[in-house]
């Protein structure tokens, strides 16, 4: 059976779209559990799991604000269409110069619609902020970037998430993972997709060994069931932190291609791992490896 994966309107490097089917099959929660996602990024994982109750969190305030504005009804599919059609025309006329005008405007005013525009017009749908917390991704240079079909695609993505937000009890909060994990009860389910050590490009997104150890401790102390996405190995090396920090977990792996980096040669094939503190039942059992 082919799983249709819903793609959300905001993109991010490291987006887990391709892992969604495997994650969905492997979660362990019941209908009263709260889905807790401390590193929501694009939100693609939780939005596809569709739990009734959820807390989506991230340290990036612009992602959280975007979804809170949809929840409040200040951003609607109609408003997004009007905005992108108008800004798209100005971009077509002004090109690079107009992109950088919007980028400067966003860095002064933090309008979530400008954030959407920049995210969809910038280089490779990246989210990157400099040390002054200014968005600094360059222009993506796609001719007719906001052509009618592309705008419609984004509008449909907003419409889908807007329906979900009206159907379910979901909260969006800007806070660190420690605070988010401390909100979990024993019956809840925590899905974590932290930045990878040594790969961070963004000042909302720094990560080191100490953060990895703190995350492990917070998850174990929560007594909730948890799942963590990380990388297992690539062509050149393996992720030693799995054995160092996560050796009390079980592991599922899946090959998954990374779509970041402008040139093919920069796109490494990465084997992703899902680490859990419970045994995953069903079809995926044969993929379970205990790394102790
Ligand atoms: C790898 S991305 C998550 C991608 C997401 N799973 C997806 O598929 O789109 C990691 C996210 O963690 C956030 N983040 C980084 N450090 C954090 C921290 N200390 N607490 C909470 N969120 C953090 C970043 O802003 C980023 O959005």
C-alpha cells in the first residue's frame, strides 16, 4: 500500500518526508497520548501521523509564529494566494533586487507571510539565520518562481494544514527541547529529530555532544515512549554517537537520500536510523537490530 505523504508549506534542510511512512508504522501511542515533537522543523512528521493531541515545538520562532497565525485564522489559503500572487509579480519584475528587499523587510518586521515567501523563493528551501538572527539564505534564481501552479501548490499545502489545525488539538510553542520534553506524561509519545552534530548551519540550530547527552537523559527521565531520528552511516563513516549515547535503544535503519547541496556530487547517500526505547511491532521487526 502506498502511503500518501502530505508535504507542509514551510521547507527545511533535513526534512524527513521520505521517512514518514516508516515512522508512522513504528510509533507506539494510543488515542489519548499526546504527540510531542520538540524539534518540529517543517512539521512533516507529526502532520502526517495526525495525532489527536500534539505539542509541536522548536527554538525557531518564525516556524512557530507561522503555524500560530494559521491557527488564529490570520493566515488563510485565500490570504496566502493573494500575497504570493502579488509578491510573485513584483519578484518577476525586480528579480534578485526584489528578493533582497523582502529579505531586509522580513529581518526588520518578521512578517510570517514574508517568511513563507523567502522560504519558497530562496536557495534550496533552506532555513538559515546568522548570528544576529537575520535570515541570510540567498535567492534561488528560479525563473517565474511564483507561477500559478506553484502558488496553487503552496495554497493547497496551507489549506491542508489549516484543516488539520481545526480538526485536532495541537499547540505550537517556541521553546528548547528540555522544556518541551518536561511536558510529557508517561502515556505520551515523543518524536525527536535534533540537528546532526557538526552539520549545523543555522544559529537557531547549534548542536554538540553535550546537547546529545542532555537530550538522551531528558528522554529517559520522561518515562514516555520515544523515537529519535538520526543518521546511521554514510559512504565514509558511521555515527559513533549511537553506540556512545544511545546504546540502551533499539534501532531501525532505512536508506534515504539527502536533497541538500546544489550539486549532485554534494548529495551523499545517508542511511538514517530510528532509535526507540520500545520494541517496534509488526512488519518492520526484521529491520530491528540491537546495537548493544
Ligand atoms: C533537523 S530539523 C527538524 C526537521 C523536521 N523533523 C522535518 O522533518 O522537517 C531540527 C530542528 O530543531 C530545531 N532546534 C535546534 N536546536 C533546538 C533546541 N535546542 N531545542 C528545540 N529545537 C531546536 C531547529 O530550529 C530545527 O528546526
